[in-house]
């Protein structure tokens, strides 16, 4: 599900970036980053509560903190990594 949400959000964002900047390279970077961020968020959103239950923690009180941290850090790192790899296309 995260993949399809990422595709929808990525295409919408790519269209906005293209209208704003007319740069296909920047569109690719933003689109791929959005798809990877949505996949990371969906996997993390499913895995973190399960991990917390296995460790004896209450997932209702602590999963939001971990989920926000994981998705923010991994999304930012994936964006920077993809931008570094595709920098020659900008």
C-alpha cells in the first residue's frame, strides 16, 4: 500500500515541481524520494508496533515517537542519497 500511495504522491509532487522548475532531474529526485519515503513509512508503521509488543512495551503510547523518528530520519537520508546519486541530472 505504501508503494501505491508513494506513486500517487510522487506523481503529484513531480507535476508540481515540473510546473515550478521545469527540471526533469529535480522531478525524478523528488518523485523517487517520495516513493521511498512512503514505503519506509508503511513498513515502519507496521513493524514498530509489532516490535514494541514483542519487547513488552505498550505500542499505543510509544510507537508514535519511534515512528516519527524513523520516518523523518530515513526519509531525509533517502532524499539526500537519491539527490547525490542523481545530481548530474539537475
